[in-house]
């Protein structure tokens, strides 16, 4: 069931006229294509809370779960020009889905405008306690010697971890058999129980069990070590030339006037510069990003160039 949460503005009457001039004159709806509680939803609520104060308007986070986030994109695409609606999108919706669904219902480049990139996340490759390796190079050697065990569990088929597993297998010279689960929880349960030897998921999901010593994260896909786990090397440090991250970003429907889009982009960038915003992201083990609209659009272009060939080469069909 769809849940709406209103984040009521706390700006004073004195500040409100100035804030309204920055680009919002009525309620702002932030659409999330997933149920409440997930990482994309948490991003929307942190930023929405701050935007309510900065813009002096009511901000409503509107969860429109369904079809892996595509339902929300299809609905936001049709927003009339006079409505203030933004969507928090991720690579699954804005990059992967258009490549694998024949009738996607929206064109991310034609129907949306990138507004502001707000956070990044990396992927980790983890093994359970029963797997006799402690370094990525040892894992690769073990998989080459035991190819029947090259089963890489991922939280969902068609997800970014799915395609990252294929990228890793290709780089390491290992034929990866991807095993899709119905979420990170079941994947972690099977990793802990030894039903699957290797799991690839977002690092923030794996970190608590790694810290507890129940699994071992052998490498992270970021360019630098994550400050939350300085003991975990990057793939490059481990001998695999591979850097890949995921992200959340705000998008506007292409029906929104360009001047209004630019004003929202500026407001979100200012929100992301706020130390309290960055603290709240860090508490959730997320990496905040401060980005201009132009930088966001450049990131998106480069990201599509990196991932589109991988997705197409995989031959994946939903």
C-alpha cells in the first residue's frame, strides 16, 4: 500500500519569501519507487526534510512501489508541467531497465532531466566462514581450482550486483554462475549458512556482518578504501582492475521548466553541503555527494557508457 509522509516546513515567516523565490511555490512531491524503509526511501526522507526547511514548503515523500521502480518512473514521466514533482532514481531504473525490458514505458533520456546526484554506494564481494580464503586473489585461485563452486549469490537477478558479478568473473577469468535471491536478507542467510560460497551485494548491507566476524568482505569496488572499513582493500589493490559504484540521484520530469529544474538542483546541492545532512548519511553508512546539475548529467552519461556494454553482453532477459 502506498504510504505518504509529509515533511512540514520549519522555516520562519521572515525567511519564507526568500526561500520561495529559490524555486518552490507549493507542495513538493518526492516519488520513490520502492516501499518505505529501503536505502532509496531513506535518501528521499533525509533530503526532503532539509528541502522543506530550505524552500519553506511542505514536502511529501510518495512511495509508489512496483515493477522494480519502473511503475514510479512511468507515473512521474506523465506529470503536468505545473506540478513540483521529483523522483529519486538509481541505476536499476535509469540505466539497466531500459536496456532489458522491451516495453519499458519510459525513456530515461527523453522523459527525465537529471537534477542532482546525492549519494554513492559500492559493492563488496564476501565469503562465508566455511570458504577457506582471506584475500580476493586466494578466492580467484580457489574458484579456478573448483569451478563448480563459482556460484555468486546476488540480491536479485537483473540487479547491479548481478551485472557486477559478471564483470568480476570476466576480469578474473572465472565463469560466474549468478544465483539470484529475493533480497539481501535471504542472500545473507544462505551465505552465513554455507549454501552459497560467495555473495556480491552493496557494501553497506554486508558491513555489519563483516564487523561481527560472521562473513569476510574481501574487497570493495570503490576507487579508494571505505573509511568505515579501512581493513578491506579495493579490487584494484587486490589485483583486479575494476571500479564500479551505484548511486541515488534526483530526477525531474522533462515537462518541468528548465529554470525550475535548475532551482531545485541548487537547493539540493545546498542541502547536501549541510554538515547535518552529511552526518545523517554517514550514520546510515551511505556516502553523501555534493554535485551540480552539470556534474550529475556528466556522471550519468559516463555511467551509461560503462554499464550498457556489460548489460547487453550478458544477454540477460527478465
